[in-house]
C-alpha cells in the first residue's frame, strides 16, 4: 500500500480550480502550511484525517473562502483558532476528533465563526469550551471521550439550534439545573460519573427523543412531571445502580419505543396502571434479579425481549399473549423443565434459551409458521434424540445431554445453515453424508462419541470456513479431495484415531489459519507442501507418527504469521533448522499493539460479509475446558453462564452470536509451564514452539534467540548437544523454557538474567551438565542457586 509522507506543500492548496482535497490516511507530518489570500478560493472540502500532523492549526485556514467541510481528525493538533476569523464565516462541518486539543483557558469570544456540526471527541478537554456559548447555528455537538469534569452547565442545553449532544465518556458528576429552554432531540451522557437521582424534568423535555444515561451510578428514577408530554422514544439506563421495583409509569410512556434497564438490581415490576397501554417494541432487562413478569403485562406487545441473566425459573406468563415477538433472549437463568410448543407460535427470528436447566422440548404445533434464523439452546440438560423439527441458519445444541446417533437424513430437514453445533453431547455412530447439506459456514461436532470415517463431501464444500471434529472416535484415512477454491480457515480433527497420510490437496485451502491434527495416528513426513499457505498461524501435529527431518530445502514458501507450532511426541529427527524459524515474523517481532483473538466473524447473507478478528484476552485454565465469555455489544451483560471456582465449565467454547452474526474463536490444548492447558482464546501475540519428545539432535541453533516475541519454548526429551545459546537472553518475552532430558553441556548462560518474564524453567536431566560452580542468577519470579538447577530446581517452579 502506498503512503505519502513528509510535510504538506503549500502549493497543493493554491490550485485555483480545486474544490475537494483529500489527503487522508497517509503519513504526512509536521504542521499545516500557511494559507494565503489566494489559496484555492473554490475549495469546499478539505480532508486531512489519519495523518501525523501536529501543532497549532493556523488562523490563515480561514483564507480558504469557500471552505465548508473540514476534517482534521486523528492527528496530533494542539489547538484550533475558533476565535480567529476576522470576518463572519459559516462552516457546515468540522471534525477535530482524536487530537490533543486542550482549551485550558477561555479566549475572547467571537461570533464570527459559526459551525453547524462540530466533533471534538477524544481530545484532552477538561472543561466546556467557552466559545460554544456564541454558537447560534450549532446543530450537532460531540464532546465525548474527553476529560471534562464537574457539572453540566444549563447554557449548553439551551443553545437554540442544538439538536444532538454527546457528552459520553467524560467524568461528569452532577446533573445540570433545569435548562431555560432546549431544542435537544438526542442527549447522550453514558459512561460518566453521574450519581443520585434522575430528575423528572429531563424526561419532560418536549423535544427530547433519545436519552442515554447508561454506565453511571444513578440510584433512583423520578416520574415525569404530571403536566408533561414526554416525546421520548428511546431511553437507555443500563448499568446503573437502580434497584427495587421497575415503576409502572415507565412502561406506559406514550412515545417510548425502546427501553434498556439491563445491568441494574431490579427485583420485580410494579403492578401496571389500570387500562395501561404501551408503544414499547424493545425491552431489555438483562442482568437484573427478576423472577418473572406477570400476565397482567400482556398489554405489552413487543418485538424484542431481553431477560437474560436474571432469576427466572419458568417462562414468564405474559409471553403467551405476545403476537409480534421476533427476538427472545432468556439465557442464563434457572428455567427448568420443558420448552413449551407455544413458543414456536410467534413470528420468531431469534431465540436464545442457553444456560438454563431445560430438559426437553416440545415440537411446534402443526400450523406453526415460525421463521427462525437463530436458535441457541446450548448449556442445558436437553436429552433424547437430535431434534429435526427446527430448521434455522444458526443452530446451537452444544453442551447438553443428547444421546443418540445423528439422523441419517439430517440434511433434508436442516439445510443451507450457516452454523451447526451439536458439540459436547453424547452423539454416537457415523457422521451421515447428508450433514453436508446442513453445513454452511461452521460445523462443530466436537466432544462427542462419533465414529467411522470423515465424509468426503465435507472436504468438497465451497462455503465451510471451520470444521471442528476434535475429541471423537473418528478413524480411517484423511479424505484427499479438497477443492481448489477451498475456503477453510480452521480444520481441527485432533484427539481422534485418524490414520494414513496428510492429504496433499489440503494445499488448496490457501487461506487456512489453524490446522490441528494432534493426538491421532497419522504417519507421514513434515508437511513442507503447506508452506505455500502464507496465512497459517497455528500448526499442531503433536502425538502422531510423523517422522524424518523438518527441513524444507525445496520449498520457497514461508509462514510469516505462524505463532504456534507444536510437533511434540512424534519421531522427527535430524537437526533443528534455525534459518527457517527466522521466516516466522510473528515470533521474531510483533508490532501489533492491538492484539486480537484468533478467529473470525461472519455476517449471514444479506449483511456485510467482511471477516474480522474479535477482541479479548488469552485465558489459560489448567486441566479443564474453560469456556470464555465474549460480548460484542454494550448491553451484552447476558454473555453467558455464570461460573464459580468449583465449576469453571459453564460457557460455550469459542463463539458468541447476536442477531445475524457468527463469531468463531479457535482453541487448542497444549503443555505450558509443565501443565496441560486448554487455550480457548488464542491472542495473535501468543507464540509457542514445542518440539519436545522427538529425536532431534545436534546443537540448538543460535537463531532461535532471535525469536524475540516467543512466549513458550519446549525442546525437552530430544538429543540436543552442545551449549545453550547465549542468544536466548534476547527472548525477553519468554515465560516458559524447557530444555530438560537432553545432552547439553556447559553452564547456564549469564544472559538468562535478562529473561525477566521467565516463570518456568526446567533444565533437569541434562546428561553433560557442567559441575563447575557458577554464580546465582536472579529472576523476577524465582532464583537459580549455585549449580543446583538439575537436582533441586529441575521440575515445576
């Protein structure tokens, strides 16, 4: 990709016919040039966002007489001449977000500059800029994500043309006084430090249509003034400290269409007012302490209902009388018994009943006309046979107690799906061929007792991005018929009984990122042919029957993003190639300051199909599958089943879905710091090399020390000879190092003292270890005393 750099020449803005100039997303630096009286008089639009520009924005910018739209966001400017023009100027839009603007002092106010839309988000503002007082045409104002403290002045609400005000992400503590007048239709003050009560006048503003006070510390809610006629259509109060009863008046506001009270401590709903009516279509009550909603609230006719993470033990009574529901989320409650057939009578598109104690489900009534696109029933106690009556693009039956074979005709009932997961049940028998008709983007059959061969049709899919069949009893050979336009990103067949060789056609999967074949009976040489797949990040071949050298002299390809390679417990032999490891740039250096989870996101057809990585942290939990929580929206407090120290197994493995999106996150099992760990969130900065328990010999190449971003290195159980390379001292990210059970000689290199993150070191059973006294090496987490490493400190530290 081509980027322009250097300073912006003044000649660029002197072109007499220029109307639009866009230099955004480059690497220009320095200050803006001065603009003369003759600078591009016709220039209306100037876009310089996403560069490295800095300093003060010159007052001469107002010499651009035709300027209407100015975007200087995502630079490092320190000031803007809001009081600078000598003649009246009107700008339609000014975006100065993501800079370093301060406004520590208030200059003399000027009415010459008038702006309609002003964005000052993500700067260093500590107070409300005084120049705003004179803005008579200001329509939209964004001051979010600054450092503004104290009280919100009423004058800012009283700006006569102000329609939208965003003050979110600051440190505001006090509510403002009642404004003299306000034309606001949208007010956003979420993620501040507001405390106390929500004053009734704020709900009584005649023009206010949308109000967001979420993520504060508000404790009480006052009813609107009796004479008021609230125009609110959207009210968001999630993540505050509201408690007790949900007042009945809030559900009966005449114009209210969307209400979010999630993340509070409500325990019940106040009895409804007589003859109540409601315009509500969306009600979010996630993460409260509600035990139910009485049938007297049947006057609510909702499209969307979120009741996840409460204390429900049965299906709420009022649901029976709903006629418009399309989205229901009752996950993470304590609902027991049977899923009633009347729930299929709605025009449902999405149903989430995961993380409850449901045991069975009734089939829909014969005349039901549901059009479900997403059904999530994971982490319940459902039993019996695979339910064929639900045909949905997204089906999750994982972590239940189903105990049957997968129906041979499954593909004729469940077709053109995007996500299908009956994982972590007790399904047994062969995988039917018709399942290929039900496989769209992700097929997860892991953690069952399935046997027999892998259906060849699965490797001929044009749409599958992930196949996960780990931890079954699959046998036979690996189908060798991957299509040339194979789209696979993840293939996990670990912990089965697969034999034979790796299929050479796997090279057709040119976008493959994760290949996990660990714990099988595959007999083959090192897969040099896969080095043409430059996207490969994880390669796990542990505990098979691979043999021979891992050198690839006839291969030009590399794995520049490889971050995990696990070849442990095979019969690889020969020396360890050092130069090959230098091509693994993800281990040599990692310049990504925004690490992400290894996985992908997929939008169902009809939406944006852009793939992206989800964000989060790596989670390592010894000797247990830990199913981490992923949320992709601020109100997803419903994220999953709650856990405690005695029962960490509670949440679905590697994806979270809301609406039409599928989030898939990869997982592997490996040995780290002497413990078997299930890595269920693989950060793109997490790196590991495990060559343990093979037949490698020769010296350990010094080039390994150049892997400065390596976290885990295990070379134990081989026949390496010679000294430990002093270059290991360069691997300052290293947390776990195991060189035990080799034939190394010499002493511990003094450069080990630089490994300040090293938490696990095993140098035991090294046959030719030097007996000479050596100085103690002090580490951040432990100390290696004089020549006692082998006898006393060789194991788990």
